């Protein structure tokens, strides 16, 4: 059966038509970023690609192509034995590699010879990435947002989770970025995705939303850790209606001690991270904080961080960047309990329903 091709722009819109999305690049290329939902079937693995590339330059292209063909055939055979034997004749895969189509083309040729209808993305991942970069702003600006604002520790992320549990549309940028969006926000053992991967994750989340319903999102800055939020998305968020979430200081401290329990368990790591604030707060202040943490007074330090560092910075940033914050809907949590958050989520969902279907 002949192999079909699809432009990257068409592929963006038609992913759901295919049963399996196959990335034929190496494991490292796949890990850096890939089409959302794609599985990795390397035609050449990491080391093999290096070896063949070296042979291509140091020996000659013909010898490299022979060796590469042998390795590719072996790897493709293994993929077929592992993944394809049980596939019905109507199975429709979409495949791609980096750009030229050699690796995905070899796989597609064999699958097509079996009798499957195989489609390739023209221009491979490189073209896909370019199409996604062009599509992401349009997608971001086509949705309506409700921005959950509130000082550090007020429960913004927990409210997003409660909203999601109630069936609301939620864009959790911190979860996608694997970072809690502050100097202390790096999560131990969870490396952040690459910028390309983050963009793909955001695109996949946005395309799953119903434009007729609002999307709840937290009042993030332009960067979440080391990754940057798409400018069009940030602009749309900053022009959207806001929710002013509030929680008492004692409850905020308790919430942060729960969410950042790894710092409670590892005071040395907390002190090391606090050193990053030296330039902003001064050596004397930071030394005072680290001394209190080592003495077991972490809750006191957290309260000082909130009232002396995060709260003033937040107030300035939110007023400067979110143009509709002055008209924000106030939402006061009685405490940090799941019941309180569920109650708040239900109230917001009721407001959304009333706005969408007024009496």
C-alpha cells in the first residue's frame, strides 16, 4: 500500500484520525520533545545514530548507508514484532522523524508493504514544531480565562485542583512546567521539561478545551522556572477577569509547610535555596533566616518570607500586569481544608453557569 503524506499544519488538526503516532527518532530526540501522544520507535537508537554519523564523515557516505540500513532493518523488525503483530488491517499510524524522512520513511515503507495505511508528516518534527509555534497564539487567544490571583500560599493551585475535580476546564501551567513558579519552586527529583516540550504540553492542553466554557488558570509570570509561557497566552490571561483568593496567614504558612514538605524534611536544602534570595534581601536577612531554619523555626521563617518578601512583590506585580484585578471577584477561604476548597470551587462553577445561562 502506498505511503501517504500530510503537512504539519494538517497534522495539527487531524491527530485524532490516527490510531498510533510514531516518533522514529532517537530516545534523546524524543525526550527533548515530541508530538503529544506519540510513542518512540527509534529507527536508529542514540548510540547507533552517533556511530553512523561518524562513519558518514570519517569513512564515506556509502559505507555508512549500508551499515545504517542493516541497523534500521533490525530495529524496525523488533518494533514490528513487539508492537504490530496484533494490529488489525485497518490500523492507521502517523509517523515522523527529524526532517528528511529517511528514518520514518524506512519504517513506513515496510508497514505499507504489509498492507497498513501509513501517513508521514511532511518535513518531520522540524515542520511540526514550526506549525505548532504558529498555531499556539491563535489557540491561546481563542479561549476565555478566569485568572486565580492570590498571594503565595493562598491555595491557588489547590483551588485549580478542586475546580478540575468539579469538571471545570483548568490550565495548570505549574504542573506542565514541573515547577512552583518562584525562587523556591524547583521540585526535587522533577526536572523541568525543555522549552519545546513545555510548548507542546501547553498546546495539547489548550486544544482539548471547549471554547464555549471558561478556562481557569493561575496568575503566573512570564516564566515558570526556566520555561517561558507563550506571549499570546500571557497577554490573554492578563486581560482576563480575575478571582482574588484570600487565606489567613496562619493557614498560608501551614499550607506551604505541607506543599513544600521536602524543605521541612531537609533543612540544609532549604537553607541552600534561601541563599538565592541574598541579592534581593541582603546577606544579613538571609543569614537570619537560615539560622532560624537550622534551629528548627521553619514556620517562623515561612511567615517572614510571606509577609516580608513574597507579599509585597506579589502586590506590585499583580497590580502592574493584570489589568482587571481591581474588579476581581473576592473569594475568601475559611481554611485550607479540602471541604473549603470544594465549596469555593462550587461557588465559582455556579457563577460560571449563571453567566453562561442567565435566568
